[in-house]
DNA sequence: GAAATGTAGATGAATATGCATCTATGTAAT
DNA sequence: ATTACATAGATGCATATTCATCTACATTTC
């Protein structure tokens, strides 16, 4: 019923490592005058669709956003001209999000900071473990 | 310079697993009418000191809080009577935080929900990996 | 011991988040 | 077709978080 010592340690390490690395990257992006890390995910998902765009509710489940939170984030990103909204023909309630040219540029600039930091934080650790195994382990924690 | 496929996958898995599990536990605590998960950490650190109490700035670094954020969280927890503040004699600027009896009770109630959820999320995963190895790997990511 | 610098913690203002609810549209049932 | 229910997204309000700054005390330097 209650977790073992090892289970608890894993949970604590999971939290600490994620939080520390995430904060470090986010802080660095801010230093560079770039948008927060969370915006990157949106830009990347949109860029990956290669012109097809995405519905907000799809982004919501892909990226684990609260609905209202995403709604307002989209608004801010539209104001920043990184994405744009189009009517969705198949459903009067819906809209489709597209990345703009500026959005692509910004994502690229962010990646130039973000990528190397992933490398440094994740890749620099001692190679006494197999990253694929750890990644697989973490993925298996998600139901 | 840029991360490999595997490094990126580990980073994504780290984020997703932490976020999903954390949210699930936090949501469950709220359902039970208990305080948010972050409060647990504070209560636990204070309870562990066994009467000695802790200075806010120590909690801040232990638990990775923003200073102003912790300051206000402490205020809310004092209002909820889960902790109390005492003057710190050695330094006129400082204070010491103590857990109250109600705080102990609340931490216990939270653990009755929290503990089994850690067990379920972390312990239930297939045993194809050694939890200690994964925990060690994650710890090694922290500089 | 006066002045400069550093540190603990609080606070106003801006921003972000979560929750509940609302509007508008869509789908199903009768 | 009308009624009932479901879903996409927006929004008011309360709360939480961050940033910059402020106050009070401590420490160091000269």
C-alpha cells in the first residue's frame, strides 16, 4: 500500500531533476529575451504539422494544458504574431492554429538555446546508465 | 552540441511523467479536501526537524521555492494554523517555522492519500528496470 | 564607528493559472 | 422537428506566481 524507500526515492528524484532542469532552461530563455519554454512546445507541435495546423483541443491533450490556460496562451501567442487562427470549416465551434513565419523563426532561435541545454543537462550525466532504458522506465510510469 | 534523439526522448519522458503523476496526485488531494502537494513538502521538512524548526531561507533552497512565493505560502499556512512562526534569537531579521499539532495531523492525512498514490504510480510500472538505478540516473542529472 | 555592502524576509504590481460557468455549435433521441 | 445532451472554446473571478523593490538587520571595510 505505502511506497517503499526506493519508490519514494525515485519519485523525489523525478521531481527534483525535472524541476531543476526545467527552471534552468526557462531562466536561460528569459535571459535571452525569448518566450517561455512552454511556448516552444506549442510552436513545435504546430511546425510539425507542416501546414495542416492543429485544433486547440488537440494541443490541449498532446501537451497537457488546462483548457482555459491554453485558450489564453493562444491569445498571447497570436498577439505576439507567432501563431494565427483560422476558422475551421468542418465545425462552427472550432478553429485551427497555424504557426507564422515569425513563429518559425522564434522557434528556431529558441532551439539554438534549448537544444544545447538539453544536451548539457541530459547528456553530460555519467554514462553509467542507458538513456533509452531510463526513458523507457519513465514512459512506463504513464498509464 | 545539440542533443541526440535519445537524450531528447529522455528529456520529454522526464517532463511528461513528472507532470502527469504530479497533477494526478494534486488533483486527488484536492478531491479529498486536503491542501496542495507543495504544502506537503513544507510540512514534512518541518516535521522531520523534530522540534528544531526551520528558517524560511533553508526551506527555500531545500525545496526550490522562489523567495517571494515561499514567503506568501508560509503566510497562508500560518493562517491555516498548520505552522507557526517564532522569532529567531540569533538574527534579528530571521524567523523559525514550526509545524503545529494540526499541521502534523494534516500531513498524516495527506500521506494516507499521497503514499499509496506514489506506490501506485511509481511501483506499479513493469519491473523491467531497477528503480534504484533510474533514481540514481535522475539524481546524476542534477549538478 | 561610519559607510558600504550583503542577507532575510515582505510587499505592490504584473502576469499566469485554475475553476466554474457561459455561449455557440454539434449530435442523438424521440 | 423538438428536446436533451455533448463538445469547442471564451471569460469572470479567485488564487498563485514572478519580478522588482523595499525594509530591517548583519557583516565587512576603512
